[in-house]
C-alpha cells in the first residue's frame, strides 16, 4: 500500500499549508482529503506536490507492504 504520511511532515516543514495548496496552487479539497485518508491519488498530483513543495517523491509517499495488497 502507498502511505502518504511523509506528505504531512513535508507540508508541515514547508511554507505551504492546506489553505495555500487550495487557493494559491488550486489543488482540490478532494485531493487533500484523499491524501488525509490514504486514498489513491494520481502521479500528476504527486508531480504537482513535488514541484510546489520542492521535494522528492519519497517526501510525499512511501510503499509499505500490506496483507491488503492485490495478489499478483
């Protein structure tokens, strides 16, 4: 599963916040809600967040093995 907890730490350490992401950078509340609740987001969104926060993908998300992962 993809864990988005690194995003919240990165956001906390940046000059941005929920308000600026939605108003200045036009991210939807729905996208931030999905991040907050560990739901899937697009790679375009990950790219946008990396650009906005000037960070790497690993600062947004990480892979964590889970029994809930789809069987291969």
